[in-house]
C-alpha cells in the first residue's frame, strides 16, 4: 500500500507577502492529481464561461455602466412588480435568512440595501433548492420529476415569470445584477446527484459534487457583492476564491456530518483515500474511532483548510461593504474544523458544534478582517 504522505506534494501558503524565504509559510500536502489552483486536473466545469458572461459589462457590482446604460446581455428588463409587492417579497427573504443563517445575516447588515436584498433572495432560493432533497419533506419530494419542475421554475424566474413571492424577489434581483443561469442550474444538478449517488470513489468525483451544491453559491454571489475598485487581481481570481470558499464549506459540512450521513447510508468520503488508510465503509458504519480514522481525518481537515486559505485572497478583494459576511462564513467554518479536532476526530458519534457565543465572537474578528486593505497574502505556490 502506498503511504498517503508519499502521494502528496508540498504547497506553501505565505503568511507574509514580503518574505523572501521560499520555506516560510504553512505547508499543505497537495494530492498529485490536483492542479496548482487546487482543482482536480480532469474537472472541467466551464466556470470561466460563467465568469466571462457575468463580467461582460466590466463594471463589477453596480447596476449600470459608467455611462448609465445597461449593456450586459445578462441584465434582464427591469421588473414590473408593484413596490409594495417587492417590499413584502424581500422582507420574507430577510426573515428566512435571519432565522436560518443568523451569523451570515448579521454580516450582511453592512452591505448596501440593494446588495442585502439580492443576497437574501439568492440565499432563500438556494435553501429551497437544498430542501427538495434534504428538507423535512424530502422523502416525498426527492424525485427527478420534482427537480425537473424546479428547473422549469428557475427558467421562468429568469424570464420574468415568477411562481410565488420568493421567486419574485430573485426575478427582481436578476433584473438588477448580471447573474448567469448556469450556477443555478448546476446547483439543481447537484441535488440530482444526491438522489442517485451515495458513494464517491475519489476526490475528483467529490470535488464535482461540492462544486454543484456549494461552489455554485460563490459564482452567484460575486456579482452581488462586487469587487473593490482597488482590487489588484483579475475578476477570474476573485471568482475562483469564491468557488473555493464554497468547496471548503461543503467539505467541512461533509466532515461534520459523517456520522449522520452514515445513518442514511451515505458516505461522502473518497473511497480510494479511505483504502489508503486501511479503512472501509464498515469502519464508518461501526462508528468506532480508531487511530487510522484519526489520521485519515487529519488529512481531510488539511484539505478543507487548504481551500479556505485559497479563498482568503478573493475575500479581501471584494467591495469593502460586502466582505463582512464572507469573512464571517470563512472564520465560522474554520471553527467547525477546530471543533472536530477538539472532539478527538470523533465525527462518527458526535457532531462538531460551534456555540452561539463563539459564533457571535467571530463577528468582530470578521469585521476587522473585512476592513483590511486588499493584498496578496496567502497566495499559494509550490515549494521548489
């Protein structure tokens, strides 16, 4: 059996951009089948096409170009809903976001009103999509027909024909921001995967799943949050960072929920990597934490942190008023990984939990990070 450490190559994440030492920074072990950017080499998800379409007007995060015209083909005609109807629609989105994503919601309060409403509308649509396969009524709704109908509704939303009040909020958002439909369709595809697939033979397969169900959220969010005028990296890099935050979040969700998923007959862990550590599905279903399991979990946590490190670059390049919720999410999810470690890697019988007090304490730290000047800290590169 090949040692996992022999199958990794070293990656350095700089913590000091002024350092001249090639050996400074945090060492991350990167699998051989990963590119320098941390993407499985065979995973072509056409993300660059989405970025190109959403960036066509060259005026990020605003609703018009500098000339005041709307020349982006992704921009739909202005919605014709009554103001009070839209007010009620966005208020419902706000309440749902506040109820189910409290820390993220508090982080949105520094955003401009238009951005707040838009990000709430996207959150609600993503939540409703997820509940089709993981919600309280999922057993009755988890079918290809339900997801097909949901995708038809998505097309109606983008064509200005919402089905209900919550759909109308997203239709209005689409009329104001250059949102491409592909990330939304891809998320629905991720839900389809959940109805058909319960095992992932390697990380390449798992990465694709994580992109569909979580990386897509980053692609949806960047046009709303906007890129800082003083940004020193290209838009594609900001999008990549947003996608990597979604990947890191989903990997963290998977590690947090291993025990719960096993009870449903699901294993969202790379089968080949389990084997490398002498583990198999029976070790998961037996719910016994062994030393091999702990070593395996250490590698999985390292990977999730790798994606969080990659995401920091873009988080600091977003419009200043939009950074707080991103940093809140980034810090909170890192604390979930910390909690798994504090539980001695027992995610088979315990669920890593970040208490309310700790969550609230992340807000001032996230706020401080959101005020930082855009820089290139944490740029990954290979150690010679």
